[in-house]
C-alpha cells in the first residue's frame, strides 16, 4: 500500500494535497481504491458549492460497492477533474495522481488536524 509522505489523510480514506495557489486537491487513498476494487463511476461535487468538514460531497462506485467521498476540511469546491469522471478507472491505476476536486479551504489551519502518512498507515492497518 502506497502512502506518500507529502499528503494529509482522513480517517475515511481521502488524501489532501496543498497546491501552490492555496487550494487543496483531494482524492481517495490507494488503500481505499484497493478495498473498492474496479472503479466504474465517479460523481464529483458541483463547483461553487460549500461543504462542511466530514460532509459527503461526492460518490464513487466500483463493481463491488458504492461509497461517499467526504470533505476533509470545510471549504468551497473551486475545480473538478472532469476527465477523471469520464475515466474513473484511472483511480485504480494511480490513486494519488487521480485528484478528484479542489477546494478553497475556509481555514488553512484545519489541514493540520488531518493525519500524516505515519498516522494514516497505522489507521489503515487496523481496519
């Protein structure tokens, strides 16, 4: 299971990457895509919509199951990866290259409350 050191993670298996423009890119972890299996559908959140931390904001479906993608920190969706929604299997190929959406966080400090790679590895191991 790959867990890049430069990302932050949630207990619900989302990863978060800080971008140079102050936005946050969000996707699901390698552990999540392995658990889901072959991904066949991705419903992304609407651009411009504000979500609170922990709120379900997108849906991912595989041949085995459907799951919500939760907002890691409160913020407004500023971009979606529409090509990914057309080819959701890219998440299986490389979960960390397959960002799903970007947000402008309400409070940048909220990112510090998420898990680092070591904490996420321990969390994922005990599931």
